[in-house]
């Protein structure tokens, strides 16, 4: 698996492929999580985009230990 660095400012909109690269998963997984409402998503017609800071905040939230 080749690693690619994504350079984005907090409000940049990312594609599913860019989010998948950030997370080390497939774009299919990202789309599936979007459909299930488990990952922050912006829907633009038939397109799905992801705000970089929303994804980073979501990661912080799920990383925290459950109390």
C-alpha cells in the first residue's frame, strides 16, 4: 500500500478517496460510513465531500476512551 500525504486546510472539502488515504481505508468504506451517518459528510447532489476539520474532530471523538 502506497502512502500519500494529504495537505488540507481545516475548511477544505475532501473527496472520499482523500479521506480514505488519510485513514488508511478504502473509499468504499468511507462511502459506507457516510450512508450510515457514522462519518461527517456534506452531500452536494450526488456527490459526497468531507470537511477536513470535521473529519479530524470526528477522529478525536472516537479516539477518546469511553467513560
